[in-house]
C-alpha cells in the first residue's frame, strides 16, 4: 500500500513537472516572438520602410515644384511619410518615453 502511494505520488509529480516544462517552453516562445517582432518593427519596417523614404520625401518637397511630373509620380507614395516618422520618433523610439520598453515591461 505504501509503495503504491509512493508510485502514484511520483507519477503525479512527473505529470506536474511535464506541464510546468510545457508552460516554461510556451513562455520562452512568447518572449522570443515579442523580441523578434520588435526587431522587425524597428529594424525592418521603420528603418527600411519609413526612415529611408523620408530622405526622398524631404528632397522631393525641397527640390521639385508641385507641377513637376516626378513630384506628381512620387507624391501619393510619400505624402504622409514625414508626419508619420515624426510621430514614430516621438512616441515609439523616444529615449525618455519608449513605447516598446513600456510594452515589454507589462
């Protein structure tokens, strides 16, 4: 009877340990996916998509008249990029008030 109880207790402990390990693995995957998303959001999306295009938008606004064909061609693609980038720099990657750091600390 005592050996049977011990075996049942060991089996319960093994099952509990397996569930705990499963949850640790899920937590590790969640942390990795969140970090991977941040790298994508800042490194790929913002830098390659917005910051690179801001250079062309500023140059277009400074150097091309409104009626220039190249201005007309680029304008639909670059029309809001400067305002979006200003807001992103103020809200998302501001060193004093970083939205990504706040998101990760929750």
